[in-house]
C-alpha cells in the first residue's frame, strides 16, 4: 500500500472529517505487511502530550517467522484533553507505515543516532532520512486529514478572511495551529511532492 | 551514553525476541527543545506499561467525531 492509496480513500469520503479509525481500518485491510494498528494509552509521571510509533511484532520469537508486523501508536494520556491534537498526533504517527527503508530506525545504533538528531535539530543537509521522515509525516497527516478536494472549497473564503483558523479547525477537526499551513499556498507544493501521480 | 538511552535501546532491540523494525516520535517533526534522554525515558516508561499489561488498548479513537459513512 502506498500513501496515495490511503489518501484516495480519505478523499473518497462524502465529507470531512477524516477519522483516524477509518484510516487504520484501511491500513489493516489493504497494507500487505501490516496485520493491524494497535493504539496504546500510557501514563507518564509528568504528562508530556507526546506520542510515538513502533513497528514490530512482540509475539514473534524468530526473525524467520512468516508473520505480519504490528504497527503500534503509543500516546500520553494527557493528549486526551484535546481530541483534535490527539487525532492529528496519532495520524502523523500512522503515516510512518510509509517510511522508506532508509528512514527506518531498526537497530540500536540507528536509534541512538536518531534520538540525538531529534535533540540537536541538525541542518537539513546533515539530516538523515530517519529525521526527514518526521517532517514528511507532518505534511502527510495534514494532507490526509484535509484532502485537497475538500480543502480547496474553503481557500477563497479563508484568504478573504471570511473563514478563520477556528472555522477550518472545526470543519476538518484538526488543531487550530495546523489550519494556517493547510490553507497556505505551500499545500500545493507539498501535495505535488507527496502525491506526484495525482492531478493538482 | 545515558542509562535511559541504553535501557530503551535494549528494550527495543533485544538480542533475542520481538525486535523493533521502526520507531518514530510525534515531537520529531513538530516540537523543539526535547532531549534524547527524555525521549528514551518516554520509550522505557511506555514499554514497561505495555509489557505489564497496564497500558490501555484503545479501540475507538474517534468517539468524539460525527460518524462518517
């Protein structure tokens, strides 16, 4: 399954919002190597409203078993205070099922390097595919939660100030901070790069 | 290397048993000012809860949404 296939399911809905559970059901049904997407709620002593993604199989005992993998998205319970923030965070993490092989953090050595990269925020030229995938998924989540067919209906009113960030957040059920970059002209550029086979 | 980072690495990439094929963080693309140590601690605490069975499996994330048909 490619990102484009999942995006087209979202765009095929009769109207927004695009549900996280709708997306994960499509992944379960149509992704050839992912058996399911499990979502876990955990508690941290100091709530951080964070989430992370893990791909693997906890039950597998041999790397040679012919089993499908399980995608896990683990979130801090404090994210539940803002349902939109939580859905955007979980959707962004779900987009990592499309990570390229070079972007996979699949060894302890890569894991250590990746943590340092997130901490140090290297220059783009020095960033690994692992770190760059974090930026890609930020936009992939925005595109799939705000499919172009629906988003374009509101651009003129947004630019003329008839609609505010609040309104866009209401329509797509996204955090308000996502609305400005979804309604920005850069959306078109991100769309072309991440969905190159679809008409703009 | 910090203890938490090594502990997280050992939990995710054990010598035997279920290995991790990929791990990523929400904050990686959207937030500044986070340390490698705190990310590792996040992983360790989550892994402990999942393995102990105290993490809750969430079946319905969109319960607040208008159902989409």
